[in-house]
């Protein structure tokens, strides 16, 4: 697979199973403060918090291999110029091949298209790969929530990153 084979498109409800598979395969305390997936629980609707219109997927040869979620940090009109990356994940089989970069660039373009002038996100200090990806795309650290999460018994900082659009 080459980066040129990657197609980024808006998500569809039919992508739900693929998005769940990616999230299940990538979720760990090193990259997310979310609770672990309970294999006995009913499947989580990946569009419960953000509809398909706020999710972009990366697809190669018809297979969804990654996704990025855009959202508003607040509902305030005074904050309407700001968009946030609420989540980013690439299937482990496809990591390190430029899909994350393509998704971040697509999120930047989409936030601009929606009138955004700033794009923000939060990332765990322990997630070095994501931090490097975001830095390469022009995001800078604007704040630290020290000890924001306790993961595997250790306090972990949550970093606030942003870039101008």
C-alpha cells in the first residue's frame, strides 16, 4: 500500500463495524484514557457522540483503515471559529504508512471548509507517536493538564495542542 492509494472520505453509517474494529484494536492506556472495551458488553455505536458527518475515514481498496473525528470544543458562538480533533485512530495493520498524516491533513482542510480558524486537540503525554504526528502537521503545545488521568496506576499528563488554520 502506498499513501497515494489512500482515499479519505466522509464516514457512512455502514462504516460502523470497521470503526469499532479499529477502536478495539488500538485502544490502550498508552494512547487513550478511555475505559477498556468490555467484550461482554453490547457493541458501542461509534456515531453515538459524533454523527457520520463529523467523521472522516481513510480507505484503501475498499477497507476502512483509519478515522478522525471533528467536533466543537464548546457550543458557544464566541468559540465557533474553533474546531477540535476529538479522536484519531489507524488500524495497527496500517500504522506507519502515512494514513494518520492524511487524516490530520483532511481534518485541517475540513475545519477550514467549515469556517474554522483554529484546530485544537488533546493527547496523552505518553503517546509519543501521536505527538510527533501532530508536531509534523504544525500543532504546538499550548497547555498541560498535569496528572489529568491515572492510567495503570500512574498519573499521566494530558497535553493541549493547537494550530492556526
